[in-house]
C-alpha cells in the first residue's frame, strides 16, 4: 500500500516547482492529468500536482502550434477543427469520457505503435520540451527513451502545421484500434513524411529522401517484422501499399 501521509505539493510557478524538485532531488511523483497510473507511483515520494502551472493551453498563429502537455485529448480535438485526419484518429483513439480526462502528457507516457493518434501526431514532426531540464528533443527520440526520463515530464509539444495531412486505417470495426494505420503530411516545400502505425512498440517514420514513390518500398520494409495476434507481416505489407496509395491521393500526389 502507498503511504497515506505522502506529501502533496501544487506549485503555481516554475520557480516553485524548481524549489520542490531541488528539495527532493527530483524524486517526486508528477500528477499530470487524467488516467494517471497509480501503480507507477514511487513509494513515499511526494506528489507534485502540475495543474496550476498553466500547461493546458493550445496556442497557434495559423502556422506554428504549441500545445501544453496538460491539455486533454478532447481540447486538442476541438482546437483542430478542419484537420479531418487528426479528428478521425482521436475519435478512434478513445471515447469522449477518456478524451475529456486524459492529458497529452499521460497519453505520451504509454502510447504504443497501434495508437492512431500517436501515428498522426508523429506526422507533424513535433518537438517536445522537458521540465525541469528544459531539454528539447524530437518526439520520436523521447518515445524511444521515455523509460529513462521518469524524473522529468513533458511541458509542451511544438510543431509547424503542414500544407496537408491524411490518415488511413484498417480495423475489424470502424472504432476498433487499427490493425494497420498510416499518416502522411506534406509541407509547403513539397516534402512528404509518412508514419506507419499498427506496430507493437512505436510507429515507424519512413525516411523519404528522394522521390515520393520510394515510400512504397519503405512501407513494406517497415512491416517486415509486423507479426502479432491481430495480423501477419505479409498482410500488413500488402495493406500498407493500399493505405499508402490512398494517402497519396488524399494529399494530391501522383502515384
């Protein structure tokens, strides 16, 4: 059982947060929005509630976007009206009750390769900032090392809006988690980013450096080891070609 007298703090400024972290040498339990996994709490470490730090804002000038990590998934859905791919991915990701309570920070702590929202989010090529270190890094790098960053938390996620975005998925039912999903983003310079979801760990970002057509072979390679209880690697490889063709068409690219 957890210690019922565990200390609780609710800083209102980053300076207050720094003082708390210094006092406890960074060994605290961050409370950062809904769906917090109590089994992950460190025994006897104080609780630090982050909800008074103003990290639930979504700011955009129409080109650059900054999302506070305590914004809920439903806040994000409401802020991105007109971005149909993102809307669809969030609708599949979770129902309204979960979206209303789950913060982006806690979502990113546990999201895996079958997450449709994570697949789309990676297509925006975002960077994140960690506190208290103020370290900035790409989201995919954070996902690969998040088990090593338990003493820090995500404060913001930032990205430049692409020219267009598309999302495609195949599932057993319309609102099931996808067996395979893909997201594509085209920037103003015509560069294409494609993210392959439906994998066990984290979605894979295709390294497209030349002609867009090379994405078809790269997608096959991404699913070479894609065997699990839901589908075979061969099935996912075949469907990746179908989904990628749909993405290309939605983005206005020739196939």
